[in-house]
């Protein structure tokens, strides 16, 4: 089997990493080992945080819904249970947006939830 030199492939891989590291400070954008470590760590954080972003937004929506529901003398879980029993299938993102942008519509939903408790 003939010997294969991986020069072109290796340079492509290296250039991809160095291009990704351009925004880093000092040697982290110039030196191969430091740049590679920085980029790989950044990719790991990006992967982790794509998952965390979903959790954090759900927490934010629940906080907003809870705050708005409590203005109408309902806790979050009683509000959500009432909506479920009433057959209202609105997700938390839309509910949170209603709580902030359209309090009147949210008030009607709370009345609906109270009547189906």
C-alpha cells in the first residue's frame, strides 16, 4: 500500500480552526495549539448552551405566567390546570407573550381557568 501524505487535508483542517479562532485574544488566535484548544472549548460551550437556552427560556416563560396569574389570584399550577381542564392548548411561550403584551386577553384566560378549576 502506498504512503499517503495528508498535507492538503491537514492544512484544510488547520485553516478551518484558525479561521474560527480569529476573534480570540493574543496567541489564542495565532498559535496552533492555543487556537485549537480555544475553538474546541468554544464548540463544547456552544453545544451545552444550545440545550440550556431551551431550559432558560422555559423558566422565563413560567415566571412571567406565574406573575401574571397571581395578579388574578391564581397560582401558576392552578392556572395551567384550569386551562388544561378547559381544553385550552396554548403553549407557555404564547401564554408568556400574552401576559406581557395583552393583559386583557390573559385576564380572560384566567377567568376561563378559574371557571374550570
